[in-house]
C-alpha cells in the first residue's frame, strides 16, 4: 500500500554514550500499525538523497529514521561535516551500533508501530547494516546495499574504530539478510560478494543476494553518475518484497515489547 500523506522532520535523540544526535524521521500519516526502518547513510553523509530514501519508505507504509552518524564532527553543511568525519577516519563501529539501537528504540516506542524494525544501509552504511545485524538483538530484517570492507584481508586496515572484520561476526547474525550488489563494483568486488555468500551459506544463515550486470557502486543514488534506473527499479522491488515478507504484520505491540 502507498500513502500519499506523510510527515517528515528532524528529531533529536540520545544515541551512543548518551550523546544528542540528529535524525531525520519520515512516516505515513494515519494510525498504522507501521513497521519501522533505520536507514544508514552512505560515506558521502547525511545528504539529500538519503533523506529522499527515508521519504520513499514512508510513502510505502514504513516509519523510517535516518541517523546523522557524522553529527559529532561539528556544525555546518552536511557535505562539510561529512568531509571532516571522513578525514578523521569515519565513525567507530561502537558509535554506529549505539546510534542505531537508539533509533530502533524510538521506532518501537511510537503508538502506531507494529513492533517490527528493519535496517538498510548503502556503501559504508551497507557494512554498518551487516555489523548491527550481527551485534544488535531485535532486528527483524537487514538490507546491505553494496557494503564495502565487510571482508578485510589486510590487518593494517583494522584500527581502534573498526577492530574486527565484520565477516568474522557472521555467526552472530540473527536477522534475515538481503544483499544488493553491482557486478561492476570493486568495493565490494564480485569475488568478495562470493566469499560473503559462502560464509553465510556455511553457517546456515537466512539470506538472499541479488547482483546486477551493468551496475557499479551506488547505483540507487539518483543524482549520482553511477545511477542505473533499470537495475535500481528492479532492486527496489526486491527490497520492498523482502521487507513485506519480514516486517509487515497487523498485530501492534506495546512500546518496547517484542
């Protein structure tokens, strides 16, 4: 079902370590019950396209929240803040886990929530999706869109912010996982996607991967040069079918309940 009416606004939450963080929250108008989605932005930051993704979910009947993972880098335009955060090596894995957990709690606390929460991320956010799906209980469905550096073969690429390769956490993955990848991408490369799939399969995880010829990194991003409309349209159908399967229930739950 598609909803013509929605509301969207910036909401302050307390995230990792009790820090006040910015989030962008979009939801359909009406009593619901609506599933929730945490949208994890890509490496370019908390930009206009990621805000459009949140509104896209609201249009399709989901309450979506987009945390600004770079907001601690200071004030200013999102592009400038993102540049500062990337220059500082990005954000720590523990920070991402804490901010996403706060967003999940916010979604489940709303009176129109159905109690189900999914996570989706793009680029670095795809890696973060895999990360939180392994670290946080209570995620009902996770979508990794071309998350790079899930696999890390060079130990020198690990650091205090990212101390463990995410692939090594796969045994703890409890949520069903959808992966969306372009075969022209190099981060992750098709070979890395194959290795990730082998790991998931060997551990008996619930997952499905979709790979697209003629598409590279960031092929959903409409303003970007990598945008591929035919592949993106098909992949979005896969995303909504996946979430419809795992998140759409008409049984509301009490705030904070599972």
